C-alpha cells in the first residue's frame, strides 16, 4: 500500500511540474511547451551555425579562398607548411560538415 501512495505522490508532483511548466511557457508568449522547445532548438542550431561560420571565416581569411579553392590548390599553396595545411584542411572540412548538418536540421524544423 505504501508503494501505491508513493506512486500517487510521484504522479501528483509530476502533474504539478507539468502545470508549472505550461504556465512558465505561456508567460513567455508561447502557446505550448512544444512551440517553446522548437524555438529554443532553432535558436541553438542558429548559434552553432554562427560559430561554424566564424571558424570557416578564419580559414578563408588565412588562405584567402574558400574551402573548395583550398582543396583544389592545396599543393600550390607554399606559404604554409604541409602539416599546418593538412591540419587546417581537416578542421576546415569538418567544420563545413558541421555547418551542413545544422543547415539540414534547421531546414527540417522550419
């Protein structure tokens, strides 16, 4: 019987939390928790994309070209050591992929 009382108390607490969550979301101008969550995840994705664009901008400025040009001219670039170019190229490509993934995620949410 104490297990039943414990379950009832737990359910009551969860219901109270749900009500408080709904009230908090509504007080911030959202119609539902889902609408709030959707906006927050879009904001987070946009923030991640902005960070990726900043990182990509650093490489574009450093090499004076975009990644595709960098990839095509890799062996012609002589002002940087091979290891530095390889490291930069891997990081540049990885960050480009992060940006692409986030663009797809955001497009699915719009």
